[in-house]
């Protein structure tokens, strides 16, 4: 049994969907059922479900709002993971915790390794770095899985925003000087479910790992792929213009380089993600077809 906290988010939804397809026993609890800051709620969930592994997919992810909603970001991303890790340790249940590329400052020229020092440049990244430290401190039997540029058919994310804007505008302006690896929740959920048996069995693979879509692009490259994928289905083909970070001001600073080396994960678990462009193209088309089949799109 896998117990997922943060089951209402895009990764939680994807884990539940994929587990159901594979007949894997998994319970995904949204925040209103079990808040990771509530030790008693966590304890009750652990007693009820008796999991062999806990996955923490709960997080505050509004990067720009975190600059002013600092307490909320810290509560969800820093304090909560420590509480959850402590409860898991007391119950002797291993923990898989999801983290982010934003723990790095983006100044490295090459891909970040797990051993590179963290130096977040925004409030969201700082809260996630503190959360990682809390997990390490309170539950030695953990895996921290850092990922980046997460997207899916669920929730709010960059891919869904670009699909919507492609229907509304003749031209898009997208940042082209920030590099990273788009990662689908489908790939990430697949990775989690593939490594679950080894973690549940107590293999000595406890560590921090990177897992992202294969290959590197920019937000502009990602957007261009999304527009190209939806165009044959919608007939919409807006121009995607490249701009600099300086031309697109946001409340929170973003790392210019979010590329992460995923070889440790591949060598340990024998699995890597699909090429990001293939995955993004496929998921974009699936999303658009679903939207076109919905009642709102029927004349």
C-alpha cells in the first residue's frame, strides 16, 4: 500500500490514475483529509492505511505569491515535511519526498548534481530547501526526488496555460534565456511507482536523486512545442516570440539554469524519462482532444 499526501494536486491525481491502471494499491489523500502539518491527522492515516511507503506530493507551489505569502510557503514546504518525516520515522514507514530545481541558484554552467550546494534565490526555493533538510533530519529512510518544470493534464501549469493562450492570441511572448527540463507528472508518477517495491522492501538506496524529462530546452522552446502540438487539432498557430527574463518581470527571481543531472537515479533504479519533447507533444494533444470532447466545446 502506497499512501500519498497531497493527493489533490497534479502529481497526486497522476499517481492515483496510474496506480489504478496497474492494479497497485494506493490511497491519495487531499489536504482536507490529511494536512501534513497535522501530526494527529497523519497518525490516523498511517494507522488506517498501514502503508509500506509514504509519498509526500503536498506543496505550496505559487512561486510568485510565495514572495509575500512567506508563512504559507514555509508551513507547507518546510514545516509540514518535517512533521510528516517525524511521523513516518515513528511508524517505521519510509518516505519519498518531492522537491525542486529551485533549491539551486541557476548560476552553474552545466547540469546540477545532487551533491552541488543549494542556494535558492526565491522564497519558494528557500522553503523547499528547508523542507529537504527537515526530511533528512527526521527520517533517515527517505528518498528526496528533485524534479523540474512539472506539467500535466491536471491542475494549473505552463502547458495548460500555453494551450489556453494559443486559442486566445495571435502571438505569444515567452522567456528564452532560462534553461531546464520539462517533466510530465506521467513520467514522474511512473518513476515513483517503479521504485516503490525497492523502497518498501527497505533496500539501502536512501538518498537524494534528480528526475526530470530527458533533454533540455527553454520556456520558449517548451511553448513552441506545445503550440505545434495543438495546431493540427485546433487550427490555431500563433507566433511564439522569444524574450529575455529582463523583459518579463515577475515577483520571484527564477534560476537561469535549471538543468539537473539524472544519472544517479538511472544508475540506481534503471529508469529514465522519455524525451521531453515527445512527452509534451503527446500530452498536449491528449489534453486538447479531451477539451474538444467536453460539453463546453459542443455547439
